[in-house]
C-alpha cells in the first residue's frame, strides 16, 4: 500500500477550496432532518465543509494529513466561534472508535491512494460509521483525461501519481462503475452519479456516491 501524501495547501490559490461544494448543502439538510448529530469530515483540507456542518449544529470532527490545512480550519472556527475537533491523521488508519459517527463526508479525498489502499480506507469508513449511518464520498473515474491521456507515472493498473503542485507526488486511484460497486459491496448504495467537471483546457470525471451502512 502506498504511503499517504498531503496536498501542498500553501500552493493553492483558487478560492473554490474555501467554499462548500453545492452538493454538500443537500447532505447538511438531509442529515439534519434525519436527526444525525456526530459528523466526520474525512480529509477536510482547509475546512470548507467542516465549517458548514459546525454552523448547522453538527458535532463536527475533522481529519487531515496537512498541518497547514488544519491550522487554517482551526483559525476559521475560532473566528466564527465554532467548535470543530481537528486531528492530524491518515485516512488509512482512523483514530476513532468503532460505530462512532452518524454521517461522514469525504469529498475528493479517498482516491488519494492505490488499489490496496482504497480497500483499507473503505473498510475504515465502514468501521467508524454507525449502523444506519450515511456517507457521501467521491472517487476518481477512469474516464478522466488525467488517467486516459496524461503520461503520469503508474503505481498499478488503477493508480497514477500526479507531478504538478499542489498534488505533486500524490497518488490517485481511478475506478469504473463495476469497481465502485465492488468496493462498496458491504454498503447499501443509495445513489451514484457520474459527473464531468469542465475546466479551461481539460476536464475531470468523478463518481459521486451516497450510501448507508447496513
């Protein structure tokens, strides 16, 4: 299993990483209505989603491999008078008890591993979620030009390593739909979307997955 590597957040200039994804507002609303309370932002980055959930009354836990990102989140939380429980840690080995969380978000994070690692991470998500708990995660799709057209170094048949900042040296695992279903075979999959995001000169495909622990 490849060693995890954090994003170099000091090199990130786009403000998009400080604003919650539009998808996540739905899950804040849904999970509040369901009475979910204890929330994990798995790979929180600069904390854009952690802040949103804390503002909406969730008991918010946030984990990331980047000191820079966690410091930025702690500063925001303090300025806003919010309580967010941050931990420097690896998504391959979560420092949380079994069946601890009602809901879990991991947005553009868990793909940062290889084929062996993704199985470990999915197992960790299963371990820390309560029975009936829900997750919203994304996975890189093999439709992405970064997988099909770029000449990145490969770790295995599903994994490339990017060479540009802020992701230089960061592994990326890619899947197809059958692979997604196999990985999540122990969960109830509520919804899968396959979406292309268009950038100036390229695009990126991801699976957006909503599921529940049986």
